[in-house]
C-alpha cells in the first residue's frame, strides 16, 4: 500500500465453506478443530485414489440459493451462488445496503480455475456419443451445433467474470468493478485494487469476493498431475506435519467489505496495513518486525511445507496457524478466507489450532497444536503460497477501543 | 494536466495472420480480413468454420523465440513472452528494467477451456453409466506436458518471473473488457504513483471448439451463409453475430518522469479510463445506450476533456445485433451534434472477436493511428446501407492527424470500459 496514509479496515465478512454457511460456523470449526474435509462425492466421477474433498454441503448450497433471485440462478454455477451469499453476509455485518445508502461502491471479484464449464456440462453428450474408442467428436459437434443439445446458458455459467456479473445484478450495483482469476494472485489483485480505490477516494465501500470449485475430473486430474493433491486415498490434510500425505482440494466462497477507518464509527477495527506479492515465495517481501500471529497456507506435503516453513521462520511470529485443514486447498478465495480467520482471531484474541498437526516439519516454529489458545494479538501476518506458483503476504493490525 | 502523466513507450502484438502490430495495421488498411476457415472446425464438420486463429506456422515462429523448452510451458505463456519481447524491444527496455523499477504486470485473459482432446480423454474413462473413473483418467496422460496448461494465470506468472516483477501482478478476467481493463488498471497504478513502469494488455486463446459451442448455443456467433471474411460486419443491418478469434497485445506504460529519465520516445499517452458494471443483463446493455454512454462519459471526464475533444473512436463493434445497437445509440448520445467531427472504426470486422485480447489489440491499433495519422477502415461496411448514417464509419483508410482516440470494450456480465488515448 505505497504512500497510503488512509487506513483501510475490514468492516464485514461472509463465507460459504466446507465448514458451513457463515463466518461463525467457519470460526467455530477452526477453533474447535473440526475439518470440513470429507469423503469425495460426485455424480459425475468416482475415485479411490482421490478420496477426499472439502465440499460445500447441499444444505448450505440451498441456503445460499435463497440469496440469488430465481431468474439469475440459470446463469450461475454453484460457486457463484455461494459468492453472492457471502457478499450478502458481509454487507449485513457491515450494516450496508447498496441502493439504500449514498455510498459509492466498488466491486472486486476473483474466481477459481475450473468453476465451469466442468465436465458435467458435457458428460451426458459425451456418454451418448461414445463408442469403444471414446467419444466421436464429430458426432458431438453435430449434436451441439445442429441439434442444440447444449445448455444455451453454459457460456454465461462459464464466464470468468460471472461472479462479478451476478453480484452486480443481484445487488443492483452500478459501480467501479474488476474481475480477476485464480487463487492467491487473484485475491491479492482484488484486494490491492479495492484498497487503491478507497485510498484515492473513488469509492466509499469496496466489496471483495472470491469463489471457486475444482470438483471436476479434469480439474482434479490437473491438480494431481501437478502434485497439488494426493492420489494415495488420503482422507485428511495434515498441514506442516512430517506425516503429511499430500493436499486435498476444497471449494467455497468468501467476501470482505473494506472501508476507510475514518468513515467508520469508533470501535475495534482490523486494518489491512500491507500487501505484498511475488511469483517466488523466497523473494516475497515480509515486514521487518515480529508479529503476534501468522496465518499460513499449507500443502499437506511435508517437503513443500518444510520449504514454506523456512519463509515462516523468516517472518517471525508468536503463534502460527492455518485454515487449510478446515477447508481444503481453495482456488477461489484462499487469501480472503485467511483474512477472515485472522480477523476473527484478532477480535477474539484467540488462536485456533492447526487441525491434525502432530509432528511439525520444524519443531522450533510456534505452530499451534492440539487446542486453540488465548493470546494477546495486536497484529497478524498472512502468508499464502498458491499451488500454481504465486505467493502473497498481507498484514492485519488490530485497533482496540482502548 | 494530470499529477502524473502516463506515456505509452512500446507495444507488441500477435493476431491471426499477423505476428506484429505493423503487419496487422497494414492488413486492415488494405482491407484484408484475418478471418478464414479454421481447419479444426472443418475437421469436426462445422457448417460454419469461420474464425480468426493463430495458425501452426505462426506458432512455430512464436515458439522459436521462446527462452526455454516451449513444450513444457502452456501455450499462453509462450505467446505472452513473444509479445512482451516485442513490446520491450519497441520501448527500448531490457527485461531487467522491470526488476529495477517500481513496476507492474497487468494481463487480461479469460478461461482456457478444455478442448476435444480433453473430452475424448475423459470419455475413454467413462463407465457404462457415464461416470468418469478418475483413477483411470490419472493413468491416461494429457496431451500437453505443461502443468496447469488450462490455468489462465500461467502467462502472468511466467512473465512476472521472467521480468522480476513483484507486488503489482494481476490477471484480469473481465470477459471481453479484460484487455482494456488491464491497461486501465496499469494506467491508474502509475497515475496514483504506486509504480513507474508497467507492461499490460491481454493474451487470449479461445478460438477452439468448446468456446465456439458455448457462444453458438447462446446465439452469439455469426452463422450467415457468407464467405468467412464477410461474416463480421459491425453496425450493418444484416449483422448477425461475432466471429470467434484470438490474439494478444501488450503495451509498455511509464510515468512521464520515468520515460524522460531514460530518454524514451513516447508513442502516445493514456489520458483517461473508466470501468463500470452496469447491472442490466448478463448479455446486453440498456437498449437506449445509456449505460455505455455513462462509461464513455466517465472516461472522457477522467481525461479532463469534453466529448468534443475526441476525434476518433475505436468501437467495441462485435457485429451482434444487440451490442452494436446499444453502442451506436450510446455514441450518438455522447457526441450529439459533434458526431460529424468524429470518425469511427470497428477492428473486429477484420480480426474477429478475440474477447479479452480485443481491447488490447484495439488499443495498439489506436495508438498507431495516433502516431501515424492513419485511421483504419471497417471491413464489410457499406455507407449506403448503414443503420446509423450519422456515425462516420470509414470504409477506406484515411490519412488524418488526430490527437485523441477513445477505445471501447464491453463485456458479458455487464462490465464496460473505455480508454482515452492521446498523441504523444
């Protein structure tokens, strides 16, 4: 946040994650060491080697659908519906009603990779056009182009800015906007642009939202080929653990409302005070002072987590935790989820544990094992490394009323 | 004058049938279309196989200049490096310049969809009920050796690593507006003093069968019984959809101080920008053009100009009924009585619609018009039959010195963007 004299606070948050619908469910799951990762379930594919996934439950999906008008749902893959629901939660906490206040809004969105079109969109057609050597692609082309066998709205469900379009329509938001793709880098870009818009006075309230899912055979195959998720049938993601068996993917959405601190009533605030990014983790800028809390991404792979731990050691922190065992590895909102976790920790003055961690890859680092603990927390660093290369660092400062 | 002026000091471009910006500009001047029959679409038996696409010959030349084993990288990274090298060379910069400056990378791109090879691969792993056996799929190697080959941010990562760019790194995915919004975001970051140097634009590779299926199923693609080169006909009454295309373009932006310090020759300036979501519909704007009008007005205001200062508009002009109608009405509203002093062009008539790539490509063509004083014709445009006679679209190239161009990009999802560019 170069040259920033205007402080930016998180005024509201919302999420739909494998841990449940809403921030409270997420915070409870993290605090009570309950993972949202479960047995992988799909009507489209099956696997014994990729055995677990961080699913958003059907019940939470149905709850989220109530936040999106029926006529818009035909344009929405599930992740976009979760995104709208997360935004509405965040606005409610921030006490904002776009259209009923005089604020100028900005909308900054990020989507994960394979939200749509997933193979499910073509599954029936492929099956129908299949012979012993696989699908006849000429026949499939004929079915699509001449017999109109494809969902006409598939292109809209597949938009990389579909989340932006649906949120703007659902909330009747006519405002500055940006859509970004992919995980940590997309979250970072959305947060950076939102902060810049607030600091330059172009907007008064910034909505930052990310959503995505990799629940698709081609998507999961790509993650497996890249070594991001395990193919050994593992059911748990053990972050920073020497006995880790690899990563497990998850899905979900998260949203933040950012405001200028000066525009908010007096009270405790969590302020986003620094943003850094780099394509190489080892070259990532880190603040030169020790922080009370560090929230880190994790891979579940002991070797990769040991590499990451070396960067964490460079940061210096009194306590280290991670949300990844709660949600799985997210493609749409990884940094936003970590910011929500960090904010809740700062507000509660409590550090949730790293679920399942028993033998840390670095015994000298202050990973939080077992149960959560109360602590004096004034600031928090969030370090994210994406599975496809990008790294980012965020700093949150806590301002109490005292 | 702005607090910090933003100069354009270099650009690079690859489009169908053109491996650089000068070649593309010259092709359009000569009214040569870049749209032709796509051999893959023909092989799949499409009735209409018209597309703009980067062909195998072009890919060989692009890969030949890659600083590594191109087969190990996603195609979008290979293309991005090729275009970035052009832009840097044009700007007189070495790649190390970015690591030594406060710099940023802003690249537009939408999704890289699966293709027939991926679908065929998956279909071979289906059981009798149609469910895919993921374990079998994992044992069936993908055609490409590149990891994350379908991930849209890989070209951004590759360039950020190659150029040593940190912090300001973004992959803009605002559908058809992404290229313009990437350039606009870079302009803003320089203008507010956060960075001094940026490379920005878009890389789009959507000319394959799955995007074709999806856009066609929505009714957005031209299916007229016309030669490929005549199918994209923006603003004509018989327009009936866009022609899918692909391509990439990037520009180097610098703060005036940075450019002057290294004695760079400015090619143009970014004067203003607007990016708004309009909350109307997913696929079209307000029928009266008012939302597009608001976007253009906001960009002109950001430039500190009046609409009468804009002399030329590079329209979004997709050749769909709805978009061109909304844009034409918006242009009439913005320019009012000044219309006769403004000329218009629609580059998609020659290139097709390269989605995210289009805004960046059109920005580069606009910069050449500003630099060289040559305005591009709109192919397949007939003055005698036009639906909007008050808008002066050129059907022949025109030599005329201009100072200000506005370039529009409007995307599905209701995202609108306008960029105001000025002569150096």
